[in-house]
C-alpha cells in the first residue's frame, strides 16, 4: 500500500520487528555476527558493513526522499565527505555561495589538498551556474534554503542545465527535510542531510544521510561508506527512527511559529533586515513555493545601527545561544563567529554573512514566549 508522508514517517522503512512483533525496530547493539560456516553468513557480517537497525533507518530515509538507496552516517559531514570522496583529483565542484561553514571547510581545507577544487557561485543565478559549468566541473553542490542566508536555488533549473552538460547535482536538504522538499524528484542526483537537525529533532543525536536513485552511484557510495567507515551506530539509528516519526507534526508547528516570528521581526522598529523564504517579498519566495511544501523554520536577521548583537546574545533566556538547529527548542547563533567562522572574512562579507547577522532556529515552544524573549533581548541590546 503506498503511504502518504505522515504515515510513511511512522510506518516507512522496516515497520517494527518481524521476528517478535515488537512495534519498534530493535537496537542491534552488535559489532559482528555469527557465521554458520565459511561463506555462510545470515546476511550480516560486520556492523561497519551493515547493521539491521541502521538498515531500517536507511530504508526509511530512502523512502522519505523518494529515492531507492539510503545510507546513514555518524554526522552530516561524514555523509558529505563520503560524497566528496567519490570524486577524483582534478575534478571541480560548483558550490552555492552560502553553505554551512563546515561543508565549506572540508572542501577548502581537506579535499583541496587532494586536488578536488571548487568554485563559489551564486546558484540562485541560473546564468551564473551555466557559465561556471566548464569541462572540469563534475557536480553542482546546492543548499536550498542555504545556511545562513536562506537563499533559494531553483533545483530543477540547475539540474536541467547541469544534466545537459553531463554534471551531477548534489542537494543538502537539511533545512527543509523530505517532509517539505524532495530534491530527487526535482532532478537532483544526490541528496545529503545533517540528520542532527530536524530529522532527529531533539538535539540529542549527531547523524547524516545520503540518498540516491542510481544503482551504480549507490554501489560506489556503499563501497565508500564501508571503506571509509563513518557509519551511524545502532543506538543512534534507533533514536533517529524515533525522531523521524514526529517530523511532520514538529515541522508544521515549527513553520507556524516561524511565520509569526518572521512577520513580527519585519515589523520591529529595531530590525534592519529579515531573511525568511516564507515572506512573500523574499527573493526566491515563488521558487521555494514551487519546489517545496513550505519555507521551513530558519530565520536570519540583522539589527539596526545602535543595537549590539553581543548584548542580544547575552540576554536571550528561553532561546538558547548554541550551534546547531532544527531541535524542538529555539536556538540562536552568530554565524560569523560560530557556524560559519571557517569561511574567510572576505568571502563572508561578500556573501552577506555580516558581523551583525543573527540566525534563529525557531522551536516549537509557545510562540508568544519566543516573541517575548526576542523582544526583551532586542530591547536589552540597545546601546
Ligand atoms: C546545512 C548543513 N549541512 C551539513 C551540516 C553538517 O552536519 P553535522 O553537524 O551533522 O556533521 C550542517 C551542520 O550544521 C548544516 O547546517
């Protein structure tokens, strides 16, 4: 029976335990498996190569992303580095001009040493992407909405021009999750995730995913997953399955709160600029509406002259000053010195990741409490 997303979140992948009838997938906390004779394993050999709890989660994420093959990793960056390891020296990637600082760092400080180069392009500008697709380019790497400026890239338009020239498209779908956006259905070849964020949803697991449709690509990525070994453990796989069950209800509430907060910030006398793809006048609003089922719940904003961001961060109370995002609790961060500090200042300035930028991950608390906390912190930040 084909299931709609809200049922798939709960019953997708492997639904419970066939052996005992337990309604939850058990935690197979084992590193290895008994073999009945030489060459006679029961489908499992060693937990880096495969583990039943992880396999259930991998099947679930593949189904949610409308993909055929899913792979689970110990972090988003373990997933991303496994994808990057599928390229060769002298290959080049085009990357969105604002992406998570750690994704930039691994390209700039790790893979560049192995002669995998990259070029930063404003991927919301399709002409700019087209012009950048030279012969050595093998793939375009997109975040949409991008971290931290929530820039929207037309995934289908990029996939169409990239495929015409034989290039692959990789989409980091962390900010929207498959509940809201399914990049493979828009033409992307590879989807990656930091599962640490909305998919897990409770700020208690670090995890990552890759999902693809192509068998040859999947075989190569499985090979690399096993060869490199950054796999997700059984207990964390269990926690991810548990978190994903409530993704739909959480996302609905996250978005409801975020819309109200974004509008409140737009009207606030102390706020200079608000970045949120759910605002009708946001650049990319129409494209996001076309390719996704909602704008997500990440908001970035800047305060006007005369307000001190340091004082703002010092005085939030309900909202927690912390790295990460996507949990049930509201988190706030300073991208320039925290999540995006690995990006050189010249690039940050050029892209718009200013010293005054504040990134808010809107939680699912009572929206009036979040707004009150924001207002109090803004009032306190007045110099
Ligand atoms: C969009 C995005 N992609 C990838 C990552 C990296 O994921 P992880 O921290 O799980 O390694 C992050 C982390 O913040 C992120 O925001």
